C-alpha cells in the first residue's frame, strides 16, 4: 500500500541552523531517502521551497483567484514529502518515524486512495 508522508516543520528552526548544521541535516535526509529506495519502501521524496514562495489558487463562481503564501497560518509549514510503499499503517509509522525532520516537527501519514472501479 502506498502512503504519503507529509513533512511539517517550523521554517524558523531550519532557518536558524548554522551552515554546517543545515548541511548535516540535508545529508541525513538524503541518506535516509537512499536507504528507503534500497529497501523498497521509498518511491519518491522531495523538499519544498519555503512557504513564502507558495501560491494558493481558488476557483469561485467560475473565477480564478490567487493569493501569495499558504492557505492558513500555522506554526509548522509543509516542507516536503515522502511517497512510500508499506505493508500497513504500522510499517508506514515505523518508516515515517525515522524521517530526520520528524525531530523538528511532525510527519502526517495519509494512505493513497486507490482508484475506484465502476
């Protein structure tokens, strides 16, 4: 079963890291991504640009509007994702708990919806 692991963390904490701390953090993420791929759990993992680069799109009454930034103000921001393959939720939790950013924020795990057949 596929699960999306959404990585939330406070951008301020990441921005406060020294260059060596940030480099080590990124290297740890890359190493874990490689481990996931080799184990068969990892499908894809990507980091996102800072939340200040986000654009929110809405369609209301046939009109498109855009807003700079995310939809809601939150303490933690979406910083990246891992798409994994796991036997069940318990295994997905074990995999997600080792994502380095979990130490700075949280990982939301959501099962991928399988296409519904008619």
